[in-house]
């Protein structure tokens, strides 16, 4: 076993492998390996199955800053079947929501929602909602206050516009916003990925957000980039 490096109370790195402290002991969410470090059970966070995990693995300068604080209120647009969400929950909420966090998880797909509703039962602190990230009027009542942390991973056209709109409406001043951008989902033109990523970076900066790091996920999630921003 290589020396463990602690990223947070619930996230450790063993060599190059990320692990999160399992908030639901003995339960593997997506077939990931479970193992004990110093008597505590952790789940392997597969960076090829999770853009957030890939971002954490690849971040050069911001690995310790990307995640929210335990106990934060978070908004996750495009939560899918809950793969990344489960690891995020390990960190923000923990076992029986001992950290008193809250993660509002939105997805458009009823099939995904079914999985998220199951997750909610075993992971208190999660709030799954069937909704469209582009149309917040149907779910904004679930957000009585602005959030500390926003993650968007919707893989559809106009990802940057949807993210900027959500950040302006829902992210606190100084809050952290992560945009997972899939180049192939953008309509721009026949531009290469790098040009698309540069255009989106400019869009984010012009909208008043600080881009702390632009993390290229190539090799883990091809044609993807994770923008780590802060709301001014
Ligand atoms: C790449 S998957 C998400 C994977 C997930 N973030 C993870 O890492 O475990 C993209 C998800 O975005 C959802 N989606 C696409 N467009 C959306 C929209 N406009 N509003 C909400 N969800 C959307 C899809 O249903 C899909 O589940």
C-alpha cells in the first residue's frame, strides 16, 4: 500500500487511486471495489466512470479545492444514475448524513430518477428531482437559499449557457461551480475540442466567473473538459 494522501475527511488517494469513505457500509454502488484503510471501509472512485472523479484525478493546482465542504448545500444538474453523486454524498453527507449536508440532484430521465430515488433511501441528504436543467421554474422551489457548490454534467447542446444561467440564479457569491463540458455536444461548428474549450472558457470569464482551473479529462473521459470556477 502506497502512503495515503488525505484530500478530505472522506476522500483519500492511495498511489493514484481515489477512494471515498463508504457512507453505506458493505454497499457497492456500481460494482466498485470496497476495501479497508485503518479499519474504515472505502469505495474505489473510478475516474473513467465519473467526470468529478476524473477531474479530481487530473487537477494540477486545485485538487484540494474542487470539492464542496462537508455539510454544504449542493446542486447537481445531470446526476444520471448516481455514480459520481454517491461519492459526492460520501464526502458532503457521510453515514446517515452525519455532516448534515444536502445535495439537490436533478435529472431529465425518469429511468435515472428511479435510481436516484432508491439512492435517497439509503443516503439521507440527497434530494432527487425529475427536472430539466434548462427550465428551473419547475424545481427552483426546492432551493430556498443559494447553494455553496454547483456541478453540471448534462452532455447536451448549450452546456455553457445552461451552466452560466444556473450559476447566476443559484450559486452564492464565492461559491464553487464545476462545468463538465463534452465538446461533441456543442453546436459551435467543426472546431476542434481545444477551440471549443477556449470559447467556453471565454464565455465563462465574460459572464463574471473566475476560472480557477480548466482540467482536461482526455484519457479518462475523452473530449471532455472540467471547468472549475468561482462566482465573483
Ligand atoms: C453524462 S450523464 C451524467 C453522469 C453523472 N453526472 C455521473 O457522473 O454519474 C448526463 C445526464 O444528464 C441528463 N440530462 C441531459 N440533459 C438534461 C437536462 N436538460 N436537464 C437535466 N438533466 C439532463 C441525462 O439524462 C443524463 O443522465
